[in-house]
């Protein structure tokens, strides 16, 4: 089985790659910036006895996405896609203070990127196009429900679009051997928060989470691998919250 994980070099993406390798997937670790973390992830997957490829691609670029899927095909027919690559685009703030270029880039990566990767996956997986089927898991966010007021409203809106895309595409390709689902992580310990200038964000929000803590990337990976697996064979169009009850 060949799996593409966009944004696979760090955080949730890296955890998905590593768990997938342990469950018999060969993995393409997509990245868009520094190649070193992606190569390190790929090397850990190879150490598990799996084939792995680190591949640079900007998911908002049609040409890059085609190249990503072409490279993945060298490992075998693509059977799974996890759309994890995303950006918040800026330090947190109110909507009226955001520059339009920041919003456009966020939508390009978080929405157009998911669209382009899903489109390429369908063209290769769908029985309508001679494929053998497969599974797509889109990484959304509980921000799609909460709105992320005062921080990243534009990001929350982009993730709400991912939820709708998931549901619509799932219906469109259900009879063509492809299942499409989404996972909505809540507050998760990753480097995103510190990079955005909010190193204490997890501690701030932990009291608002019914389980009393933020989650770990590995807990999101478990949900994703369930949705990729035959254990979820009758599940499509679902959006699974993994947020500790918040």
C-alpha cells in the first residue's frame, strides 16, 4: 500500500507517517520547506523496513501536486492520501487586522491544496478511471466549529471548507471505490503554536478541555490510520473530532 502524507515532515504529519509505516504502508513524506526533517522521517520509516520517499511539493501548485503523485507511483499504485499540509499564515489577531495576501495564502494551501490533491487522487484511485479504489483522510480542525475568534478566523473558515469538501466528495466517489473522511484535531502539542508566537497556548486552553489536557500527535495518527484501514470500510463522509471533548 502506498500512502501520500502532505505536510509529513513534522508534528501530526510525521506521527501519521510513522504509524502508517508500522501498519504496512510505504509512505511519501511531502514537505515544502527544509528537506532535513522530511528526510529524517523517511529514514525512520526505512528503518522499519518500509519504502519511503521525501518529496518537496507546494500543494497549492497544480504542477507540484502532479509531480508528487507521479513520484509516489514509483512506489506502487497510490492507495491512500492524507491531506495534512496547512498554514495559519500569520501570528494571531483580529480579522480586520489581517492582510489579504495572508488570507489568500492560507486558503491556497488549506483549501485549494486539499482540492488539488483530492482531484489527483481520484483520477488515479477511482474505478471510473481504471483504479482500484482507496481512502482519503483530510485533516480539518475543531476550529471549524469554534471559529477561532481573536486568533485565526480565516484559518477556521478554511477548515470548515475542508469539512464540506470531505462530505461532498465522499458522496461523489462512494460508488467508485474511494472513501473520503476527515479528522478534526483539537489542541495538539506541535511546534505550530510556538512558531506562531504562542508557546503557552496549550497551557492557556487546557482548562477548557473536558479531558484537562492537550492531545499528542500520535493520538491524531491513530484516528487517521483507522479511517485509512479496512476497519472503517463502511465509513465515508464522516468528520471525526479528536479534541478531548472540546
